[in-house]
C-alpha cells in the first residue's frame, strides 16, 4: 500500500467531520466515570484526507483532540472529475470496503463512516459497498486504505517513465 503523505500548509482549509462518538463508562468505588471517544475525519475536498481518534472527559475536548490527531496524519488520494480513478477493495480488521467509479451525476452511494471519508476527500460520484463489520473505526481505516491504494494515470506514467498516451494505448 503506497501511503502518499501530505504536507499541511497554513493556506490549506481543512474541514473536520465527526464520524462517531462513543461513551465509555468506568465504574469505580466512587461511582461512574464517563469518558468520550470521538472519531474525526478532516479533508480539504480536493483529495487530502486524514482521520483521528480523540479521547477526553468531555465531548468537545474529545472532538478537538480527534481533529488535532487527524491533521497529523494526512494522505493525498487521487480524485478525478469527482470520482475515483478505478475500482478498489480494502480490508481493515473485520471491515471490508469496495469502491467503484461512477458517472457524473450518480451521487455518493455510500453510507455512514464511508460517506464521511469520501465527502471529506472531495469525491462526489462513487458507488461504495461496505461488507463485513460496520464498526466505524475499522470502516474509516479501510476506506482510507482503499483510497490510498489508488493510482491515477499520471502517477503510473511517471513511475514507468512512459508518456500518458502509452498508458492508455499500450
């Protein structure tokens, strides 16, 4: 899997999106202690995305920690005319995702955690299917893995040292 790390400049406008909040209860002799875990996805809508997990005693603090964590591990993914360049599958733990390119106007056919990741990346037309686990933690990681494994024609031409015409016509 080729991870294309992305650098963050101050001029890049990243939008954060909350995927899930989990309330965790710890029972002690003094009573119950509640903590919150928040999964956050950030993206610029042009192919740069990242995810983070924040844990804190309050929801707002957990979301802020998750956003800060997401900004630290950004990846660049190819988005061509609002869709993905080719079909891709990925697994992370029990989650298995399938992404297929779609014609313009199809819309984002994805649900839950996958939708949040794809919208943050700037994908507008795609058909996505989640097979296996619906755990948002694993779905986010599997979706980002599938997007990171994709390569566009320009990247392939550069790696092989051939022209763009040869990539398509052999």
